[in-house]
C-alpha cells in the first residue's frame, strides 16, 4: 500500500492529469489490490469522466475485497447513468450476484447477456454457470453448461468446483471424467476440485488415479492441489499416504501445514497435531492463520480436551492478534457442549462481539439435544427459526431434544410447526466406497440389497463395543418426514 501511495504522490507532484481513464482505472485497481479501499473510492469520486472501464475497476475492486453489497451498488449506479456493461463488467458482477444469492437479479442479467450476445463468450458463460450454482440452482447451471458451444478449462473447472461444493461429489467426478474425455487437459484447479470430491465421497481409488496423473503432469500439481491430496487421503482413512505426500512436498505453505494438522486431527491424534503446530511455528517460521486455529480447536473438540481447546482459542487473540470468527465460536460452543458444559457453551454465545449465526445456534441446539436440556434448546431453537426458518435439520434437532427428555407434547408441536410452514425433512445421504463401487444410503435405510447382513454386522459391532466398555447414547431420533 505504501508503494502505491508513493506512485500516486508522484503522479500528483508532477502534475500528471488523472483525466486519462486508463491511468485512473489502473490507480483504482492498484489501491484495491493493496486493500486501500478508501483511497480507491476517493479517486473515483474525483473522476469527472468515469466510463465503463472505471466503473468495472470499482466493481472488481469491491469484489476483490469481499464487499459484495458495495459492488452491486456500484453496478446499479452504472446502469442508472445508462452505461452498458462490457464483457469484463459482467464477469466481475456475476460472482457478486452469486455471493449475495440474488437469483432474480441474476436471471435479469442473464437475459441481458443473451440479448446482447455475450452468452457466446466462454468466460461470461462460465461466470453465469458459477452464479446459478452459488444461488443453489445446479439444474440451471448444468443447462447453461450444456449449451456452451465451446467449453474451455475455466468452464469445466467451474462445473467441477460447484458440484463438489454443492454436496454432489459424484456429479463432480462425472464432470471431471467428461472433461478428460473431451481432450482438455486438467490443471491444478481441476485436480484440486476433483480431489475434494473424492474426499467427500470418499473414493480413495479414484483419488489415487488423480494422484498418478499429478505425478506425470507437472502443470497439474502445485502446493494447493498437493494439500488437497493430503486432505483426500486423510478423509479416506489413509493417514500414512497423507503424511507421505506432506513429507515429499518440495514447497510447504500455511495451506499444506493446515492440511496435515487437520489430517492428524481427523484421526484423533491430538499430540501429533500439537507437535506439528509447534514445528510449523518454531522451526519452519510459518505463522498460523484462522484456519490453523479452527483445525486445532476442532481436534481438541473431537478428543474431548476442553482445556487445550480453550487455550488455543485464547491464543488466537492474545498471541497472534487474530480475531475469532463465527466458525471459531461455533467450535468452542461444540467443545463445551460435547463435554456437557452447556452453561459455558451458552456464555460463549452471549459473549460474542457480533450476532451469532445459524451455525453457532445450531451447534448449541445439538448439544442441548445430546444432554437433554430442553429449556436451553428452546432458546437456541427460537433464534434458529428467525435466522433460517426453512432448514428442516433444526426442526429435527428440536424434536429429538423433546423426545430425549420424554416431552412428547413438544414433539407434536414441532411437527405441527413444520406442516404449518411447509417444511419437509430432506434425508441426508452418506457414501462409502467398497471394492471401487460407491454405495449411498440414508439413516435407517432398508432398501439396500445387503440390508440384513449390514444390520447384523452393526449389531455385532455394538455388542463388541459394549464389551470394551462403551456406553451408547440412549437418544431417540424421530422420523419427521
């Protein structure tokens, strides 16, 4: 930012006029990229002849800084002065619309794109696909993707990424396969997105095939795709391979360190995660970020080490000046909640410096269900109904909280409320890969051809767990469909 200011001072000191649109837009772009938002806005206000290039620089700059509302407002100002957006403007504003979930506006803009022939441009088409996917309309995203006369690596990557992020990893892998069959080579983005899908299935066999491709093709491997590879192996249960990938990496950054720390954490290896954290900070000189602390607190949560988790939460601010975000508070609430310390969990929620989101309240509600605290569950439930009234999962949690406490009248009330609001329970689906075949199932699934064998094996495992001293949770989960 300081260098940017020096260049700006040079321009002013030497009397170079800022009526040159290219110079103005370049200076605005530079300030935005250096996080100098206020200076970029000041230059824009002083520009008397702002054209589409300057407006586009402002929209792109706001997007770069995560200021979606400001970007959309700038686009509206541009339209109000009868200025038509160009190709770059459209590619800049479509991610903003997707980020704001403004589907109606997105459809209107899509109509403008078709009317003016921009839909034939591959980069614009990819941005439209991405916008619809972010708005939750994967059906429209696939429709637009199918209509693209020419698909480049960006459009393919957009579909793979959005499928992977929309809880449809099978579709992501299918698109990845089709991309390979089309003759277009994979790049690091393609590989990272496909590996993420493999991790979520999980499908280690296909992940290994992608790993082999990465070894052969240098341009398909970088520090980020290798970090995703670590995550894939860890989530597929192969911690040894995850560690091997990490140890062989020629370049390591905070992303790769976070991946291996999370890998050990997912396997309940808190001591190893702690050792890696110290090695990262003390020996490698890599400074932890928000994700690092989220992974460490999450690991403490899963192994039940409340004191260590709280220590890391405090260390964020006290030692590194990192302000906790919603997800960090949700993790601490989960930390206390799993340990049955619900009052401390609730105090954590009340101490937040910003309004808790649905994720925080949902975590508290889940803990209340587990430990049969119906009164606190009602508090969390009321907040959730205000924040996300269409999410069936929260109704199910509240109903189960009543059921666990034997309050069947409360169960009936929740069911009635769901019917009144037209909320239907959407069954969650899980996947597992056995002998390179992916099996999907829902809770209490009785349709699988190996149904009787599966449940016999589960009964056997439960008996063995009891012999080992495990005490199962006696919670009742109800079918609210």
